[in-house]
C-alpha cells in the first residue's frame, strides 16, 4: 500500500501544510479505535523523496484499504502516522491542537471496523427506516424488524464507541461520516437514529419484549435491555451537550469543565493513562483558552511527566477552578485507572495510586466485554453505587462542612521521599495535606450490598427490629441517602414503600439478601419500584455501619471498625480515613477511604458538633 505523505512537512508552529504549494491542503481526519493490538501490518510511506516501511495495526490497515480512492488521491490525517508516537515532546505539542486538526478537516471519517451481515443490515435500517419520523414509532412494534434491531444494537456495541479520544474527534467535526467496511452513513443520521431509539425505548421498553418472541434472540433478552447504557448511546448524548452555539459568530462554545468531563466520562477508555485527562482538554471550557480569572492558565500537556504527576496536576487544576466549599469532592469521584504502567521509561513498572486519587475500581459503571454468538461486544454495567457528591457545577447535594472552605494556601502536596517516615515509600507518589476534624469512629460494619441486594442483617443494624412496625426514620432515609429523584427531598411515601418490600415472600428473598432487581422487574407497584431503584443507586456494594456515636451510615467495602469519620473543609460529604502508625519516631499518617453517608450530619450539623464539643481542627496527611 502506498500512502502519499511526502507532500507534508511541519511548519515551525507544528501545523501540517502542503510543502510544494505552501498553502493549506484540504484533508480529512480519521477517527478509529487504537485498542491494544500490536502494529504488525506493513505499509509503505513516501517520505522525503524516498520510501520507508511503517507498521500499523490490522484495524488501521483495514481502514486505509477501505477508505482509499481507486483513481484519485485522498488526503487523510491519521494520528498514529502523522504524530511520532515515540516522541513525547511532539505528542505534547500536538495534543493541544487536536481541536483544530479535527475541526478544520473537511470531514471526520469514523472507522468502526470491517463489515459483516449485521452491520450492513443496521446501516441500511438507519438510512431507509429509522430517519423516517412518521414510521419510527411503528418499528418497535413490528415483529418482522427483530433482526434489524438486533443488528443495530450489535453496531452500537462496537469498540470504537468505548474510546475516550473519539469524544472530541467527533464533537469537533464539521461533518462526520461513519464507515463500516464498504458501508457509510452520515454521523448526523446515526446520532439522530440512536437518540430516537434511546428516547422511545426508555419510555416504552418494547425491544426486550419483542426479542423474547423471536427464536433467534429469545434466549438472550438481557442483551437488549437498558439501551441507554450502550457506549454509542452515551457518546451521542455526550456530544450533544458539550457546546453552546454563539449566534453572533456561529462558533461553538464549550460549556462543561474539565473536572466535569473527567468525572462523568470515566467509562470511556484510553490506552495511554495520561490521556485520561489529555483526551478531553479541547472540549473543556476551562482548559482550552485563557480567561479573566486570577488563577487562569493554559493547561499544560506533558507526556514526559510521570503518570502520577499528570494526575496530581489535574487535581490541583480542579482545586483552583472549583467552588471552594466543594473543591475536595474530586477526591470522592472515581476517575483514574487503578494500576498504571508507565511506558515512558525503558523499564515499565506498575505504579499504585495514592489513596487520595480515586481509582476506577470504585466507579459506578464500567464498560465490560461480553461474548455473544462468539463475538466480543461491549456493554456498560453497574459496579458500584453512584457518588454521593454528585457532579461538579450542579447544585450541592449535601453540605456536611457547612460553609467551611478549602483554603488553597493551606493545601500542600509533597513527594513521599520529602516526608519524614516515608523512607520506604516510592518517591513517585505524593502526600496530600488538607484540614478538617475527626467527628466519629466506625464501630460496626455490616455485610455489603452485593449487586445492589440489601442484606437482611441491615434491618437489625438499622434498628428495625419489628418489621410489622414502620421502618425507623434513620433506616429508610439512609437507604436512599435522604434524597429522591434528581437529588430532591425523598417523597413522603418512601417509608411506606420501604415497609412494603418485606411483604414479598417470593424468589426475591435469596441467601440472606433481598433481591431488589427481581422486585423491580416484577413490576408489582410503580412507587415501590421507584423507591427500590433509588435504593440500588445508593447501596450498590456499600456497607451499612454504626459509629461509636450511634450514627447510622453507608461506606465503601474496605472500611473496618476503628476507621475515622472525618469532616474535611471544602468537601460536601463526610469521608472515612484510616490512621496508619508510622515506623520508629516519625508521625502517623492517614489513608483516604472515600466518601460516606452518615445520617444526621450531612447538612452542616457536624460544624455545630465541632463548636459544641471543641473538636480540634487538624491537618491530615494522606498517602
């Protein structure tokens, strides 16, 4: 294969230009799924008047073959080829230009991979049926359309939709075209079809029922539920909410902060861990340009930095940009890969995260690979409860620290080798110093709510000893974190719904737990189902606790008796910390164990307790 790149050279500022004519050459940009496949396929590149061998992945070579014109030159900008992936300085210079590279392209070519019978059927289904609004509602009721719907769902599960870089690549495109083998489709048609599909299916839930009646798909109805959780649906929804048009200029203005994007898009994967942050810079409102604030700066991209240093810089950036009464909430939202392989050194090594960088093991959702009919497909699954702190930029859900602010002047980061008592710790990790006070101590920890099922032992721990009586106020409120839908106050009928669930003596009772998902699926009562859905969002894989002070709460799964309940200035919820005895004569330090719900102290009451009991203000050192 011959890819004519010899006409390009880099200008001083790094832009790609046409060398022979010294003017910008019209080009298209490729958006594709890198994956972890080794580049073993040989292509030949014209460069500097000569030819050289270049190795690419099988997926990229397939894209090049499918997209080339037979009788004319097609100019494609391809990140893997046009950026020297082994030159970290060049990568650091090019990443901030991604918005212009994809935004200035005449079109962005989205490569989903090789075609098959299902992909052609799905593409034709979108073009010929789904974009016809007058006919759309009838499609989900038509049993003859079962194979087409199955093909569309399979297309929506392709790996491209799980990649983090594609968010900005397609969002910046003036025109996007999806390619799957020889078939193509405008991105706008695909996005409209997916949006309509998700909206109608979420409201009516007809697809799973339709598939149950089909011999080919009736054995796997679960594959067609919760369409909104598919990567394609999440990507379409994300790209539709990234920008606001400016009527006077026609430009699009980013509306979401970098902290929001990193926190909310954690299910999208990046092969290079630094791209957890860098892949979202061009679509973040506070990281793309200078503004007028006193702490404004252009976000620095540097692939030569250790991964932990990149993560630390992101947290410091978020601290500066956030509302100081909730700036520390970023410590409670899982967003970072749990174990990193730092590939910038000759000797790759695993780098564990310090406790105050929240890893993705605690994320509410994750993309998981499943095999259906022998083919790998991606599906988003719930793994844990939703973060109690909510998303940045929204209204505060809780105010545990009242109006106590994070004071940046008192905030400190130090390398472990700079801290006494840390001689045996890796110098690549860092300590975080923040202020707050110890409010209480964990006394008893109940079993976890595995897969969102409530252990029956929680009834005793929560003080509900007579199930014929009404549930204690603190118990049912703890189950829903004292909130209803969209962070509103819980409805008045929630305690009644809580009492009703124990009347169901069906297969919902299992191995000492209440199978909440089964109760929801039975659909006996919509108000009970509403209550149970909220319970699942709150308790999934959390543990119920009692503190020494008698408070009831919920914590993550590695908390144990003796851990401290702490209020940090600048954090909207109580957190759990563990004191670690230092060696020899050096001072103790703490591990940050994450957020918690502690009933009765979520709305500033702890500050009154601090004042009344004269609880000392401390500076905590987290490692």
